[in-house]
C-alpha cells in the first residue's frame, strides 16, 4: 500500500513537472512569435523611414536604429555631398526571409529588397540621371533596447537590376 501511494505521488509530481515544462516552452514560443513580429516591423519601419533620412535629417531613424547605424547613414550622405550629390530612394519590395537569434542576444534578419534610386545635384536638386533599380540581399543585425528592437548594422550584397 505504501508503494502505491509513493507511486501516485511520483506520478503526480511528474505530471506537474511535464505541465510546467510545456507551459514554459509554449510561452517561449508565443514570446518568440511576438518578438518576431516586432523584429519584422522594425525592419519594415527602417525601410520606410530611410528615404526620409536620406532627404533630410538622419536623426529621424532614432526610433528604429542605433547611433552606430545612424552614423553609417550619415557617413554615406557626407560621402555623396563631397561629390556634390544627394540620393533619393524608394523601397519597391521587402521580403523578410529568416530571423535568427544569436547567443549574444542580438538578432539577425535576412531579407531580399528591391529599391529604386537616383542621384541629384546637391545644390540645384536636379536629377543627374534616370531612376535605377537595385536588389539587395541584406542581413540586418538588431539589438534589443528599452525602445524595443533597433537596427544596429546592415551587411548587404547588391545587384543592379536595370
């Protein structure tokens, strides 16, 4: 009789442990799915705001990018200014293909993008050519902050479409 009670106690303990484990794992899945949506939205918002940052103040990216990434964008604008150019860009398509979590807490997002762009004369803001399209295989590195997920850097391969 004592063995039966002991068995029942162990069975109940294992059942409780299994239920706790399941609820923790399914909770993590829901959290990751929610995070994936926030991560995806950060990349989308970054791509929506980037044309405005090129046309005006880089600080407009502050809600979706780290200082490091904003400095990269600003440096590109300075390089163009040295050539007496500015750039105008429009996102054509964005396809987020993969979201990977790194042990360091960072997240990498692989995306395929198509943009159209053209250069303008910096002083007169007159076009220096026709609109061109470019395809990027991009890997965004995002970090978590008190503001949510932020783009910290982007590595990309580019291919001129036309």
